[in-house]
C-alpha cells in the first residue's frame, strides 16, 4: 500500500495555506481587489496544472509567488499592448458615493490615514522597488526567498530594498514629522 497522498490532497495541503499571502501580494501589485482576485485564481490554476513539476518538500510559498509575479508581468505586458476601453456610463455609476447612515466617515478617515498614506507611497514606487518592499516589509519574506521569487541575485534584492526604503523615507518624511513620529531636525 502506498502512503503517498493523492495529488489533490497534497496540492490543497501545500497551496491553500498561502492563499491570503498571494492575495495580499496580488493586491499590492495590481492595486485593485478584482484584479488581485483574478491574479490569484490564475496563479492557483497554473500551479495546479504544473503540480507534477513541483518538488515536494521545497518552498511552496516561493514557488507560488514566482508564478503569481510572472503571471502579473505577462498580463501587464499584454494589457500594455492592447488599447484600454472605458464605458463611461458604467464608470460614472461606480464613481458615485453612497450615503451610509450610522457610519462615522471622519473617524474612519483618521483611523485609516496612516495605512492609506504609507500604502499610497508604496504603490507610488517603481515596480521593481514595490515588489521587494511588499515581499520584505509587508509580507516578511527573507532576502533569499525574495531573490528566488523574483529570479534575481540576493545582492539585487538588497540594493532594490535599500533604494526603495530611501525613496519611501523622502516621500514620507513630512508625514512622519506631522504625525510626531520624527522630530524635525536642522535639515528637515
């Protein structure tokens, strides 16, 4: 009797625990919830189709993030070549704000201010910097895992992360002073 689990069971065991991670990374890459969901779905489908090539016992998280990143890049390249079509009637419907009684918009605004400003600064980074910041500082991956996921040397990861953090420092300095996180110095 074979004690090896069926492929579907092994796939579920190794892939499903990383769904939230994949969604968070996809959301940071795409900037839209629906696009992130599509990207994760595409990633899981590609992973399932290639499951026989995955070496059991290796880094499933890194393997999945590599598939996700490559899918994002390929989709980005494909979209860049295709013209964007916009249905103005649909766009206008989605742009309207609905009044929701009983909520405290001002309280929600101040509650989310820190996160929104920081995330906006991250979203404003060039793609190669944004990737390393999201994987390192948001998702907590180590240099080696990031290098494997992105297919670049560890030194490149460190360099990009250093430059990304310097750019974020410049972008968020005024905010940090306003929030009282940093005291203004002679140079600030």
